[in-house]
């Protein structure tokens, strides 16, 4: 039996708000670069990182919402599937942060190390998805560029840089909101 409590309602509300932002960003953000199979939409990962700072379940739902946003925005299927792969890095990152959030986010060194390693996981997941399309194992894309350029450089290295920039934006917003965000995070962490 499911009992509605203040905490459940609060978690649901936070999840819904972050998911709505994650859906809207790909549709309305004017700053984006699209060089298939890569696309870089500024701040597209910020709601996912915010969700990671809160809890693993919220991170997964917001990641799925982000993929829906890329689909609704009319991006090619390979880019939508790359967005779907965000579930991997979001879940791993949120599980890591679950008991270490304040330590990681309060230290510039720890946060940059975390940002780099989560960006590597993020890039590996996206490279795996794009490789399926590149080698013709999944229909929907045809690339004339070589694997090194299209997949490794554009998607792999580009994703690491993009992920770290978005993490930095999310961290600045999180820390600028102060102690209140840590109180909210403690309330919703399960």
C-alpha cells in the first residue's frame, strides 16, 4: 500500500520540476551545436546533475525525461539514444554521491575529480550508443567520417568537455542556493 506523505509529495514535486526543465532545455535552448552524431546543448545536463545531487531515483527519472525532451525537440534518433544513455552516468554518479555529496561539492578538488570521472563514464556510454549506429548495428544513421573523428573526437572528447562544463554550471547554482539545498537533499535522499 502506498501512503502519501509530505516527503513523497516533495520528492515527486522535485522530480517533476527537474524533469520538466530537462524536457524543455533541448526544445528551447538557443545555444547548441549540432554536428552529427554529436550535439552539444548548453545546460542540457544541469537538471540531471541537480537530480544526482538529490538521489539515485530522481536522477534516473530526470535522465529519462531528458531523452524525451530530445525526442520531442526533433533531434535525430542517434542523439535521442545518446540522451537515453544518460541514465548510466546519472545512476552511477548519484549512487556515489549518496553519502558523499557535501564532501564532493564543497571541495573544488574533489568536485573536479568527480566531474572528470563521471564525464568519462558519460562519454563511454555515449560512444557505445553511437558505435552501434556507426557500425550499422542499429538503423537510422549513415556516417561518412571516420570512426576516430565522428565517434571518438566528436562524441567522446566532446562529451567529456560538455559534461564538465554542465557539471560546473550545476555546481555553481547548487552552491549559490546555499545550505537550503543541502537541507532539501537530506529530506529527499532515500
